[in-house]
């Protein structure tokens, strides 16, 4: 699912970059990288498969397959025409997910978020905002 989301962001950023091309605006830039390191699939016995009351309905001894989840991805979008500037990096190793993202807000500030999650402590995010003070330019007539 994450790879589909990353592909959609990549496609949208390419389309946005094509839209501004040739109109005197800066060129859009995007990049993405996905590395999957899933382990081989292992057979897992599924207990209680059936109606939730222990009745298997002919599915006794049902097996499913489980591959150890491990991946890493990152993407970046820089579009001076639309002002869309964002980046994200995330990696997962089993039940532990860690990552960060940043994006330029409409008010000119930049939001930086570092996050991590696992099945023992849940999801935690540290959000910081970086503001750039804009000094207005005075015009003398």
C-alpha cells in the first residue's frame, strides 16, 4: 500500500512539473526511492479460523503465509511554480517503523515531523515548526 501512495505522489509531482514547463517558471523536481527487504514467506497456522466461535467450517488446519516486513522509502518534491516542497523518509523493520517528513506550509513556515511506532509503545511524533521572518521591502516613490 505504501508503495502505491509513493507512486501516486511521484506521478503527481511529474505531472505538476510538466504543467509548469515552458511558462517561464522554475522547473519542478521530484525523486523517489523504494527498497523492499521482505524476508521469505513462511507458513503460519491460523487458529480459530471460522465463525469466531471456534467452528472452523471445514477450514481445520488452515495455513496462511507471512513474510517479515522490512522496507525503506523516500521521496522529495520541489516545485517553485506551485510552492510545493516536501520530503519524507521512512523505514520499517518488523513491527518498528521510524521516519520523518517535512513540508512547506502556506504561511511560509516549514513543518518537521520525526515519528516512530511499534506494537509496544504505539505511535509517537515530534512536530516542530520552523518560521522564516520575512522583512517587507519598502518601496520609495
